[in-house]
């Protein structure tokens, strides 16, 4: 489970609701919650900052695959 999936569960949102907040299809948000993304695009990071009230660094860390966690360079 990556940080995005943990965050989603913490706020009690479904994947569908989270996808709507981020302007993403259910399939795309589902993939992000399951696998994460090693190279998230700037647009997604900015949408996460606005919709979830997190910093860019937090957004990137949420998207990292579980086994790739750690500090952002």
C-alpha cells in the first residue's frame, strides 16, 4: 500500500471520490492507489496539492511505490 492509498483510507474516501477530486478516471486512480508512480507528472502533483491540501513533497511521497519510499531528491 502506498501513501496515496493510506491517505485515502485516513480521510475515509472511496477511490472513486478521490479520483473525482483529482479529475482522474476510476481506472487511473485505482492504478495509482495499487502501484504508485515513480515519475508522477507535474499536473497530477499540482492537482493533489490543491484537492488534498498537501505540499508538493507530500504528494510525491504519496505516489511513490511502497518499496520505493524515502526522501525526494
